[in-house]
């Protein structure tokens, strides 16, 4: 990681600026960004991607920062590359139907040497006066999952390595400062870390108070020893662990996902017993894992930004994790 900037403990996600689950007007988005800047300790860092609202998050972030008179040197932007904004030719976007609301473009995945540079250039145009200092390949796991056979998988993996060659060249030219990866399947991050020099990784939906496999714990220890910073993201599982009806970007119900709801009910009961909030428990558990230096948090409510930011400065009550383990809610003693 370039020493010219240090990542704060809270990184602000921007999927809400891309109209994730709900459409927001630009005034509302500006209020969110303003609160992030106000409450961040240090230089604010925003995590965004061409996939978020098919580029809408990038455009909205740039517009909001400009309206707030934020100089490009006063903010750090991480752009996860790999999705290119395209014309919307169907009633709903084809890349993730039902997730993004009232967006005016579609998006296609472009992971290759040329494709990642195209995404970088388009992202910069959408951001306006702002250029990301941190870049990565977004959703390489999804790209690999689309392989039709073993040969196609190998071709796709080469595409990803070629994309990282392009990112390394951008860094070599001084156009970006740090290279990372963002994925939901941590095993793909592990595979890439063997073949690509990474400054940071972002794991999503992977190491949380609800899901924390021992193998991932050990891999995170390896990253920590290698000096690769870990950003832990989606630690609320799309808000489900704090009360929403979405889990990992899909809507859930008691009828179809009863076990999830039963786990959450017991979790809430223990939080009440220890007089702690579910959000704080989620953040502290995720932040205190090996190698984790930052938590990426996202909200569509500007009044919640201060609360979210302050979650990292609390501690779990004594005995809380032991009670969670005794109740069978934590899978392994390695997390305590």
C-alpha cells in the first residue's frame, strides 16, 4: 500500500448511490456523502464500482463531491473495475435484474487487458474531476463461475491475470497507488494472491459473525503476515443481521429461509441480554479478525452515517462471544 495515504477503519460503500434496492434523488445522495466526509477520522475513502447502478454510483459520487467542493486530494476513491456501462435496451437491466432501481443504463462484464482499461477510463469520466487511487478487478469469482468447461475456466482466469497486468501498468505509471481485489468467494482471492501482487483485498459476505469458516481465518492470517491489508465488507449480509429482509442481495422470508431467521432471533436475544446493538456486534466481530484494517459500511440513510462510523470505536462486552458460542451461533472457537 502506498504510504501517501492511510486507510481509515471505516470505508464508505457507495452501492446506495447506485440505487441499490431503492431509488434516491441526488439531494439525498449528497447528504449521505456529506455525512461521510464529516464523520470520517482522516481522509474519507469511498468504495465504488461500475457495477453499482451500471455506473450511476460513480456518477453520483463525483457529482456529490463536486457539489460539496471536495478537492480531489481530499478524498480517496477505490474503484472496483470489470463492469462497463452500456445502453439499456430492455425494461430491466440484464446484469442484475431486480436489484437496482430506476437506473437508466445496463452493464456488461469486461475482464481482460483491454477491457479493464476501458472500464478504468469510463469510470474516470463518470467520476468527473476525481480519479481513483485504488483499483481492483471486481467479481472475478462471478466471471469464473460463468465458465462452461475447464478450458473456458482457464481462459477466463488468464483474462483476469491479463487485467491485473493492465492494473500493474497503471500503477507503474503513477496513475493509481494501490491494486487489490474484491470478491464474495474468498477462495478466488486466495488463488489470485498466489499469482498477483496485491496491496489489499476486500472480502464480502465471507467473514462475518454469521459466517466465518476456519480456512478463511487461516488465509487471513497469511495475508496479515504478508502485509496485505484486508477490507471486510458486507458484514451485515445486506442488512439482514440488523433487521432487513435481504440476505446477500436476495430477498428472504421465514417460509423459505427459516433457519436464517431463527439464527437472527437468537442473535438479537443475546445482543439484548448484553445491552449491545446487532450492528456493533457485527462490526466488532468483523474488524477484530486477522489482518482486517478497515470495515466497508454502506447506508442509504444520512442520519445513520455517524452511528455506523462510531461502531468501530466500541468493544464487545465480556462474555458476549462465549455466549454466542454456547448457543451454537458461532461455528468455531477459533473466532473467540
